[in-house]
């Protein structure tokens, strides 16, 4: 008798729309049911009291019992009929039949008590079934309903739904951002915890992106709207929670398949019980009540919604529930290097221009050519060029080859920046420098008008948590960890040396990384961790693709099965923990549900269970399942707590 729809033909997307359209009617229906449960329950109680106090007034007690039972039974029967009409195979039919059997038995007090507990269960379950809805309501609270829109320098208050991409808005300190947007003037600090789970405030200034639902702390900023509604990162989190509730894990699919046989089987058992007990209708009622597998039906969805909500709070974006389940089974991890195991904040450590070239010229060409690239190398070159006060050239015909480099016209002159093989493939002669000169550095060559004008050495550093998380993964039963990188052997070796990894590959192209993963997949369940753009093929090749630092990056979100909004690697062992815990909790729930159904049916057949006992047990098992699943929500609290402590310490310093 759960609210969870188990029709096989319903598909996730249209159910999501139905859900979105529904919240108000669900709420008012629940309120109505609670009212009826209270009123009917009181009448039933009254009938017991009357019987006790005024035993001679038999009719008064009887009347109160009948009225109470009918009031309690009506919503149950109506729910069952509605389900039948909608063509859903629901558990509610069994419950309705149980009520009819109780009425047919002629003891309206017992019928009332049973109906009371069954209605109570329906109410509790519909509250839980809308758990996803409630998580989403909390998310909606994060976005304000109005925004200050600026037109021709004049500010006016508009509804957020009226905003469109490109509009200019103003957000004051203390307000939440209503949409995803880019700062065009002002600066501020922003708390993004609602999306990333990280409460460290970030400095944001002109050109930086901010996200709907995050909080503007200190400054007033003016922004252009970049994404609205469903397209915002927050909107995607909402979709994900909706999809989590609707998606089917393998076990639920098995239930779906056999649901059609279940009701007839139970009816048969009830018939047998009826005959065996010498035509005792109580026995029929008991079988029908106890056999209603609400706890079994609730076992998976309650746990999954709790887990997905917990993950979202930590900035872990799980796009499909099956991926959550898979995470526990992964036994091999493959990491990208730059931006994943290292922080991806490269600094330029060497400029090596050719003989007749000035260092500033080398840098200016390189930084200009990289103008439109998102690669860490590009960011490093632009930063140092900016610090050096260089004026970048006019850039046209820009193109980037992932994992290799970029080409562009700078002031009309052909310019290429990238790895050695990229340049030589383009027919440019590269004279390799001495190895010792660039020991431990990543190197890019720069060619202008078909001639190499020098090379640039860059370095970044290992993320501090990298060694520790590889150890945690091993403790969690991961047997194999590897690193793949497009970078040079000497750099890869240094990084690999400071980590407990089994293997590393250097100088990989994006397709080499994917091939490496494909090969590994033959013997293991492989998760790939990468930072988006040029790792997309590898991410897609893994059984599980985990993208780092995905906030605001559509590519990362789209190519991965799980996206981490932050760059914090500690989210990965946490994801594995969450996955393992949810599997355990689902198993516990299923075991409990099945034990009650099977044990209760056996006890009933043996004549050792009363209808009221069955009803109480039924309610109790559903409540236990719901509470058990709710335990998942707390997963990862220790991490957020640790971050908050760190924050407090930083504040003191
Ligand atoms: P990783 O696998 O470590 O993340 P990448 O695949 O991103 O490394 O890059 C591999 C190499 O390709 C870099 O070390 C660099 O030499 C070159 N490269 C990739 N993209 C660019 C770019 N935009 N500009 C210059 N060089 C690049
Ligand atoms: Mg990378």
C-alpha cells in the first residue's frame, strides 16, 4: 500500500513531470487523510469506552464502531480504486480486501482498529514517498523568488521566472543568487556550501561565475544571467533527486516483474487459511494484512533518496541510482594526473626562448594563442602574461586538440602551442632540448609561422589529500590504483613516486587513456576519475566516470556518471562508503520486510496471529524501514564538520 508506482511501463521522465505538478494535491490529500484517521480513530476508541462504561447501551457502542470503521475504511478503499483505475498494480488492493474481510467478519471494532493502522501506514508512506519532493522543496528555498533586474541603469524588482539569459541583475550582501550568472562589476565573497558542501567562502570578482542557491556574503555585485531554471546547477541537482526516486534498481525491477503474480498468490493463501481455520474470516483478514509487502516496496526507494540527498549535500552529483549501487563494487581506480591528483594550478617555472627570441615575445605568443582554452596550461600562461603586463595579440581561427595543444592566428600569424608530438605531426621540426634542463617540469613548445620559437616549463603540485585517499580506497577493498597522464615521463614518475599506486602511464593521448581503461575493464570494475575536457573519452569508457570540479562545467557533468562539484578528492572514498552503506541498508530493509511477510503468514496459518497484531506489525515494519533508511542522510557529516572546524581555525588566524 505504498505510494510508489510500480507499473513497468511508466518511464522516468514523464513521472518526473507528474511529480512536479503534484505537490499541492499530495499535501492536501495527506491533510485530509490525517483528519479522517483522527476522527475515525476517536470513534473507534469511543466505542470501546462506551462498551466498558455503559455495557447496557450496546447499540451506542456498536453505532460508534460502525461509523468509525467506515470513516477509516473509505480513504483506503478510495485509494485502492484510484490505483486500479490508473492501472497501477498496487499493494492497496490487498489492504482494501483485508478491510472488506474484516467488515464481513462482523466485528466493527476490530475492523476499525485494523483500518486505523492501515490508514496510518498509508499516511506515513505517502509522506516518505514524497521524500524527494521535500529535499527539493528545501533546495527551492535556497533560491529567492524575486531578483533586482537592471535596465538602463534603473533597478526594478522582478520575478525570477521572468529573467532570461543575458539580463543584468544586482545581488546584495546576504542575498542568495537567484540564477547562475557571471559577475560584471563589484566583488564579493560567496558561500557555495549548498551546492558543493564546502563552507569555505570564496572570493569572486569580475568574470567569475556564481551559482543559483549560493549565498552572496559581503559585497554588492552586478551580474549577467548565464543560466536559468532547470539549466542551473541547482536545477540539475533537483532533476537528479527526482530521477533517483523514479529510477529502478535491479531488485525493484524484479518486484515489478512479479507484482502481477503476487496478489493472486496471497488471495490463494488467504483462501487456504480460510478453509483450514474452519471458515474464520479473521484469518483471511490477517493474511491479507500481513502479506501486504509495504516494507519490501519501501526498502529501496527510501534508502536511495536518502543517499542521493546526502550525496547532493556533499556536492556529489549522482546522475543515475545504478551508479550509486555500482560504486560499492568498484575494485580498480584510474586517475588522471593534471587537475585530478595534482591541483592543476600550474606555474610557469621556465621560459626557454630560441636564440634570437626574447622571453616576453615567447610568452606573448603562447598566452595569446591560448586565449580561448580552458586547459590549466592556458590559465598559467595567461596569468603570468597578465602579471608581466603584456598586451596580448589579436586572436583568430582558434582551435584546440584535447590532450595535445592549440592552434590560432595571433595578429594574423600562425601560432601553435602544445606537446612535441603535436607540433611534429603538424610538420614542424622540433629539436628536443636536453632532458636535464626540464627535469620534473611539464613542457609545451611554441611555434610561430612554422618555426619553433622556444619552450615553456610548468609545474603544479600534488593535492595534499591525494596519498591519504588512495590509502582509504585500498582500505575499502580497492585492489588496483593507476594514474594516466598526457604529461611527460619524468613528471609522471615524480608524482607516481609520492603515491601508493600500482601503475602509471605517461604521454597518453585521450584515446590512449580510454584504451587503457577498456583493457583494465576486462578483468576489473573500473572507476575513472578525471577533470573533464580531455578526459571525456576515458570517463565514458569506465564502468563509472567521476568528474572533478564539475561546478558550472557542463562538459564534466555530461561526460561523467558522477560529478563532484568540488576538487576535494576525499569525496571519492566517501562516495564508496555511501554506496556500501546504502546497499547494506537496502538489504536490511528487504530482510526485515520479507521476514515479516513470510513469518507473519506462517504464524497466521498456524493460528498464532490476530488481525490487530498483524496490522500493528505491518505499520511497525514500514516505520522501521523508513527510519533505517533515514540513517543514510548523516553519511559524510564528519567531513563537513571537519571543514567547518578548519574554517573556524582559519577565522582565528
Ligand atoms: P593530463 O592527462 O595530465 O591531464 P593533458 O592530457 O591535459 O594532461 O595534457 C597532456 C599534454 O598535452 C600537456 O602536458 C601539454 O603538453 C599538452 N597540452 C594539452 N592541452 C594543451 C593546451 N591547451 N596548450 C598547450 N599544451 C597542451
Ligand atoms: Mg587532466
